[in-house]
């Protein structure tokens, strides 16, 4: 008797993505992103409005007015005028004018909700978006909350929005990494910082993923979301719009998430902010950051950063905005751990000697869509410089190094992500180390933490001095204890294959450049 096959149904968000992607046709992913995410956002605010509208309708006898905009503002619900409500648009989905109707709906919502002005996309009447496909998208999104209780529909829409952000980032490749940090990296940062309460700041916030994960972390650990306030800044207006929608669909107050095209260095939108947590993924090795205009700036307390690389400008910008007990966790190019160019080594030395560096995590390759540059996580704490609890005194003179290069798994040929188990392993190691206590003999006691060769090492500041303030975890954690059956020949063959692949890619790119230069020369001729 043949065995009956069991089929596992794909999650709703994956089914929706596949269906929506089929409707994309000839539209580039970077443009289609705004079409699809804008509709999901419109569905969210319309659902929230309709829910509160029904409540007010039921209370009309007691003086409630379902069409009074102030009623909605008082409850932090966006007011949606009749021509922008999802039911109306769905009824028009099969008409040739649906694109104009959706653009008009976006305009109407912005007029009635000042906090959304300049945020919503008006791209639906363009010639490359077929009205039939747009109507298909509207019908598709209408089914997102089907079968869900009303209170769950908003959560589902938020989950779909976040999932689609990640899928669009993958579809766009390198450009996608400019607005999206992979969720597993953000989850690791948040799991290590544990921002339960206070002010959370991201001065290069992209599409707002750091804030979303911070709020989710608090909720998952039964904290109070209102105990967190968020502050952000983004220099790319299109990305800022995504952040505003991403946060609004989660019910997160984004009033302090600012945009200006000058960026955080030249135009700091939160000059007086002292944050409890800084969480960020700044651009790697940015050479165009206007450093020459900022020599001697008050933020450079540990040395002027080089004008040709913003890495140490970002570090000091983060520190400048930390409260006296604040913590920072951020992604940075791995080169910043060793570089001595234009005074960077001196700044790094000053940070170590000031007892600001808490932990360094070496990351595996292929975690970031927009670059293949190796990266690391830095964790800084201001409270290490002024510890009142003598039982934690050892943290003044120790730095935890974690080498996580062996963790993670490939989700496609070019992209790796951490599993929840990977995240827990790194975060638990960090927290166990922080829970270490010392007795009067300066011996470590009452701790679940222990050094693991090849993975983690609590190194003394003296040891860091001996290594000339190089902060690469591999220099401290040593080599892992290899299994007896480790096949060196096999690993050598793998490395040869990887190098051959990289060489072929470089050859292909060089040939493409030469071909394009030839075309330019012919055209100029």
C-alpha cells in the first residue's frame, strides 16, 4: 500500500508574496515595493479606522460622532475619509480608473492626517502599472485578515509588511541593503541590548527595523510598550517614508523619526538627546560624509575621525548621544577593529582605555545584502566608566570577544541568516558574562559563563594593550578544538572553489566594464 503524502501548507505571508510577485510583470522590484507596501499600509489604517468607526457608531446615542476627526486623533487612530476606505476601493478594483482612485485616496489621507503628509506613495496611476493587476493586488490584500479575529488583523498586516520588506530587499540585492538590515542581525542586537525601558535611538534608521524589533522584544518579554520611546533620523527620503509606514502599521509613535537630506553628521536632528540605547547599522566605510567640514566637532571627544572614512565618526556620534548609563550596539566594518589609518588606531586605543568597549562579536560573511565587506558588532557601555556595584568591577578591565563566524545558514547562494538558536547562543553568552561576580580574592564565582576556545574569551585590558589595541575576536578566542575526523583536504578544496568563483565573477565584471567603455567610446565617436 502506497504511503499517503503529507503536504505542509506554506505560511500566509509566503503565499501572498508569490501571488503578488506574479502580478509584478515588468515593474522593477524597487518601484513595485512602494506599490505593494503602500496598499498594505492603506489596508491597515482602513481596518483600524473601521473598527473604531463601528465603536463610535454604537455610541452615537451617547453623543459620539463617527465622522469627527478629533475622536480618532484622541485614540491615535488615523482618520480615513469615505473615498479612501478600503471597502470603497475594493468595490472599484475592477474599473480602469482604480489607479487614479488609489492615488486620490493617498492624497485624502495625508490631508486629514498631518503626521502622514509627504509619506504615502502616489504611484498607482502610472502607465507601467496595469489596472487589472492593481485590482488583483487589492483583492489579494483584502484576504490578509480573512478568518482572523479583528484584534489579530493588525498584527497580521504588520507581519506581512515586515516580511515583504525583507523579500524586496532580497529581490533588489545590493540596493536592498541600503534600506533593510536582515531581521536576524537586528534580533541579535536587540537580544543582547535588551531595551526594556527608555529612549532608543537610531541615527541611520533605514526602514525602521531596529525600532520594530525593540518593541517586539518588550512585548515578547511581557514588558510595557509605552515604556519605550524612539528617536531616529534618515537621510534618504524614500527610505524614511518606508520607516514611517512600517512604524505606523505597528502602532509605534514615529513623531521623533526625522528626515533631512544632509544626514546625521551635518544636521543632527536630535542634538540634545541622551539615549538609553543606541542601535544602528551605519553605512560601511563611508568616504562621503563631509568630514572636512566637521574638524574639531564637539562629538569627537576621542580624536578627529579621518575625513575619508566615517566609521569612527559614527562610533563617537553614538557615544555623544548616550546617557551616563547608556548602551550602544551597532554594526561596523570589520576593518575598524584593526585600522590605524589617519588616527583610527589612536581613537580605538582611547575608547578601550576609557573602558567604553564592552563586547565585540565577529560576524560571518553574507549577512548583508549591500556589501560583502566582513562585519562585526560593537557593544559600548558608558556605565563601565562609573561602576558603583563593586561586584561588577571586573567589567572595567575586561572585554568579551565572541567569534560567531561559524554560525548561521545560507537561505540562498548569496545570503546567510542566523537561526533563533544562533541568536540565543551569542546573547546568552553575553548575558552570562555580565552576570559574573567576583569575590574578595578577585576570583570569578557564581557564573554560567566560561571561555570556549574558538568561540568566546573574556580578555583583560592588559592583553588588549599587548596586542596593540587590535579588537579582532579571532586574536583572543584562539582555535576551536577540532574533531578528529576534520578533513583538511576537503576544506582546502572548498576554499579553492570559493576563490575560483570569486575570480570568475571579477573577470565577468571587468569584461562588462570594458564592453560598456567600448560602447561609450563608439557613441562619443
